[in-house]
């Protein structure tokens, strides 16, 4: 049973690593709000998320600014789920990357660098293959 709990906790932590907020603010886009009742509904639902201290919904700009508690981990997917389950359309967020722990940002940068290196190697391999093929064609 203890192993199961540790495994579930590990899975939960993996899913929740998308945000590591330190009293930071994030902005999310929300489509479909038409009135103050919509604003109240979104505000109420977002405030119910553990770790969100303050919600300011802007009906005109179709956004919500969220203040997140120190050292709270809130996945972007949770915010998206709350907004969509409230009947509105989540159109993306700003500030999620800024709130990630530096270690996670570093890993993400390394992954992007590795992808670029892999693409460069693939291109080099294709060029080498063409060169070798041309070289062998000279002896045919």
C-alpha cells in the first residue's frame, strides 16, 4: 500500500510541475463570457482552486489574472479544465513558464537544444548520404 501511495504521489507531482508559483500572477484567456454573472461564475470556480489567492476577471479583454500563493504547484491543465467545465473556452495562458522552477526551465531549454541538434544531425546525415552516393556513382 505504501508503494502505491508513493507512486500516486509521484504521478501527481509529475502532472503538477507545470507551474511553480511564488506569489506570481498569470493571465489566462477566456472566451464566451457575456455578462457579470459569467465573470462571477469564473471567479468563484477559479478561487476554489487551492493556491489561488486572487482572481480578477476582465470581461472586455476576455482574460483573468490569477495571483498564485507562494510555492504552490498548479498545472495549467487544471485551470483549463476549471474554465471549460464552467462552460467557457480556455484560450491559453501567460506566465506559466515564468513560474516554473529554474531547474524545469533549464530542462526545457536543454530539450529544445537537443531537438535542434537532432535536426542538424539528421540534415548532416542526409547530406553525407547524398555525397557518398554521388561518389559511388562515379565508379559505376
